[in-house]
């Protein structure tokens, strides 16, 4: 018989309830099979559990009560928030030499160094599989399966809410705010969706993936972040005409000992597997020296997949399986976005008159930018003399592109600031 593992659960919301359901499903099969006892639950909500199942469980109304409770082996923190009570109980548990499982990407990303130091000092482990892409076991893949390989680059769609919005804008031909409202009604976006749509949630996850893949410390401030809140339907449609999908992509890669981490919306060739990860799904690609390109797809969030991730960490710890956070081997220099060398999608709104294309071309030439394709449509429905010109470019430096656009946006025939979206070649 497996040794008894006592867990204390802090927070019974979407993920916490999923975990309880998973433990007790099929007449408590998982509870018996893995010999788990819930020795404490801290919940502000009324628990949906029979008295029989709670006979050995101490119930607290507030998670801070766990600070003076220590009859557990693993603290399972499912409250959220990068500081406050979550941080207090996690740090307290580590100092009590307990292990911790959390789904809290914001906290893990922010306190990476401190967590690492404390875990090493107190010989505890903290696991966070559920913090990145709920239904994809990407932390275990990096820490175990691919540990023998050198990772070259890792990228993916890390935020299900923004992926749902982009996918549905295109399929229903509706604008950003209409689809955001729909996502909120369906529970795919929170009432405050800021972190999802401004890219910060994806950046939290990317900072964790990057730290594990490249043995560095997680650092949000090293990531260039742009979200999707400015995205217009017309650009999703033009991108489709050109053979691309627009996705909010997070990427971490090492080039010449420099690390380049970003989260931004970009055009991806529709033939790439990641371009076809739609709706609330997440997709992650890892490129490594012995496995080449590995692609993983799964539900990015939600009660059940996330609970599955949390439970897998609990089993790992109860099997004495620990992956210590390691100190970086060497400091990597961070590459600035202005050094990006890639191609671009540009949408110009101009007066429809001769000389427009040559005016744009002149600024391109001065900044070593060459056009790859051009599409021009008159905006006939507006019955105006405006023209929309969509251009894709060959690879150029981002700082050159910025310089050119600064000049182009001031030309007298340009009516609106030019829309610029990066094209990401994943070859
Ligand atoms: N939801 C997902 O799909 C998902 C996926 C991956 C990771 N995560 C992460 O998982 C964590 C939990 O997310 P969630 O979606 O389950 O959040 P949630 O539904 O808001 O649940 C959090 C629960 O914690 C409770 N709580 C807050 N402060 C407390 C305290 N001091 N003592 C006891 N309980 C307290 C809340 O109470 P009230 O009900 O009173 O607010 C709520 O019931 C977060 O770190 C999140 O980023 C979530």
C-alpha cells in the first residue's frame, strides 16, 4: 500500500472544485488508488462535499488559518494572486519543510528566485504544472522527457481567452468588443480580462517556460509584451487572404547567447500546426537538438484539465519525484525588440491618388525595407476617396521599420496611423 499523502487545499473555486471532483470521482477511486487524505480545506465558498468525505478534514473559512496548521504533507494553493495570502501560505509551508503544488503563474513568475532559494534552503519542492497551459503537461515534458536535449526555441499559444477571441472574430466576422462580451458570457474570459487581452497572462507563462527550457531565472520584465486589444477584424481577414492566421504568440529563443522573449500578435503561415490551434485551445512547440520539432495541443484552462495538472503534481511529490529549480548556468543577455529581424504586415489608409505607393516606397528604400507583396482595395462602401493598401515586407530590422513608419505616418496622403503586425516565420 502506498504511503498516505495528506494534502491541504487552499481555495475552492474553479480549479479547487475540479480537484475535489477528481479526487472523489468514481466513488473516490483516485483517493483510494493514490492513498490521499484531504487533511484541511480553506474555502470561502460552501463546500459541495458529503460529511462522510469530510470526516478527516479540518475546514477553515480563510486560508491564513493554514499558517497555524501543519498536519499536511502538501499545500495545494488554488487561490491566485501574486502576493497576499497565497504568497504567505506558500512561503510558510516551504519554511515548515512541506511541499507545495500551485496553479498560480503570476506568483511563480514573480517570486521565482525567492521560491528557488527557499526550496533549496528547506529541502522542499514546489510544483506548478497547472500554471502553464492547464491540459498540456509541458513542465514535465521540459523537466523530464526533453531534459537530455538542448532546447533551441519554445513557442506557443499560451492564452485561451485571446485565442478564442481571435478565432471567433474571424469565424463570425464580428469585432473585438462583441466577441469579448460573448467570451465573458460563456465563462471563457473573466469579468476583468485585462491580463488575458494585454498579453500579461501569456507572458507570465512564457517566463516560466523560458526559465525551465534555458536554465535561467523567470523574469517578466525581460519579455516584450503586446496584447490583442487593438486587433481589428479587417486585418484578420486580410491575413487570411494572404495565407496567414493571426495568433497571440509567446516565444523564447536563444540566439548567440542572447535570449529573445516576446508575446505579441503575429501572422503565422496557415500551414503551421500552431496556426490551426483554435478557440480556447493552447498549443506549444518545442524545438530541440534530438527531437527536432515537438508539438503539443490541449485545453489551456478550465476546471477539469487544470485539476488534472494539479493532481499529477500531487502524485509526483507523493512518489518522491522532485525537480529542483536550478540556479542559472550563465547570465544571458536580453535581446531588445528593436533588434528583431523579420517581416511585417502593414495596412495603410491613404487618399486614393497617384504618388502614394512611390511615397511609401521611398521611405522603405531609405530604411532598407523591401516589399514582398501588395494588395490594394478601394473602400467603396465608404463612398470616399480613401484607399486601403496592404503590404507585406521581406525581412528587415524592427528599428528600421519604426523609423520608416514614423516618416510615412506624417506624409500628407496618409489618413490614419499605419497598422503594423509582425509576420513570424516558424521555419
Ligand atoms: N481557472 C482556470 O482555468 C485556471 C487555469 C490555470 C491556472 N489557474 C490558476 O489557478 C488559481 C485559481 O484559479 P481559479 O480560476 O480556480 O480561481 P477562482 O475560481 O477565483 O477560485 C479561487 C477561490 O479562492 C477563494 N479565496 C480567495 N481568498 C481566499 C482566502 N483568503 N481563503 C480561502 N479562500 C480564498 C475564492 O473565494 P471567493 O469565491 O470568495 O472569491 C475562490 O473561491 C489561480 O492562480 C489561477 O491563475 C486557473
